[in-house]
């Protein structure tokens, strides 16, 4: 790569050549930061695209980890960012340090690892060290790591990573490449040293998840939980959270303002819980 000197890669079935530098490539830095701070990732309120552009252009940040070492003086000196706004942004950055493993993995911007795949990785392994170890082990026994096609024997050698839902051979190779980069791992370590944290959890088998194999739907306004909190809890119990009601729907959680989804659930005879009943059943004190 002419920007960061990292190796570049072009797969046989693609026309583009890509830099493998990840988080430390300056050409990719702006978009990497915008993704990292987005709502579905670290959710840093007030850090918009124009501010990110200024931070990079003024060389105030060189990696996503540098966000957590920004100071009020430097921020308040940016165009259209007064001291009050700069102070609010620092508070938002501080608040973002408390996150989830899934959001953190998604925020890293690993190629083809979207929100769902990040959640699946978190649920499957339960901790970042376990994900890192599985990623580094992938391909470790291959004679030809660059091969695009992975045969059945090779799949058994990388069983842990391949067994994650939505992770096939190509996605596994991207995860392997990311965590095999010492520079990427360094950025991850600095983020954790800066205070970015989450709760690890015990990995449970499918048989131990009470809602395993069930499809649930959330509709209406929830008053105690946010929609994201309710969805995350259902997924932690093994449920799939869908956006529409069908005959395959096991249960609907309906809050005030529930409309067509609630009506369809009732017409199909699908069980309906209000928010309080859901909390009492699945979130006991």
C-alpha cells in the first residue's frame, strides 16, 4: 500500500486490490473512524463526519484509539467546535467506553463482519481473547494459506471459527487476517488500555438457551427497555429477533402503539406479551 506499506491483496474473483493495513492505513482512517463511532458500533454522540475529517486532516488522531486521548484544548480549536461542544464530545467518548463485545467487534471494521456476524462471534466465543485465538489458529496448519477454496479436511482444522453462524471460509480468512496483524492487535490493546470495556459471558450450548430456535418480534414503544436492549436480551437467550410476524413466530412483545404486527399476531394465534410480562418472565430481579 502506498500509504502505509502494508501488503495488498486481490482475490481471484474480484477486480479490486485491497490494502490489508486495516486500522493503521491513513487512506482508510477517516472511514474507519466514522464506522467505529457510528450508532451500531461505539455510538459516540456528536462525532460527525466533518469533525472526523478535521481530526484526521489536523493530524490529531492516527488510529481509532487516539480518539480516547483527545484533549479539550485541541478539540475546541477545531472549526465550528466551541468549548461547550468539545466538552460534550469528550463526555460522549468517555460514555462510549462502556460497550458490548459485539459492538466492539463490529466497530473494528473487519471486512465482511457486519452487525449480525459480530454478534454471532461474541455469542460463540464469549470473550475477545477467545475470538483472537480462534482467528489466529485459522489457516495455521494450511500448506497454502492463499488458497481460495478450502477443502473438507482443512475445514476440520479450523472448526472453531467456521462453526460460527454466518462465518464461511472467506469471512474466516478476513477475521484471520485482521487478528494476525500485530498492528491491528496493538490498536485493540490500546483501546482496552484507554478504558474501553465490556462484560464477557459464559458460552452456553444451544440446549442451555431457553429460547433456542424460537423467533420473536418486537413492536410498539418499549418504556422500560430500549429496543436494542430487549433485542440483545432475547438473542442472549437464543432467540432470533425478526422484523415481521409469520406463522413461524413464537411470540410478540408489544408495547404502546403496536399496530399491524400486533393485529397479525392475534390473527395467527401467536402469543403476545406486554413489556412488563416480558420483563417478569425473562428479566427477574
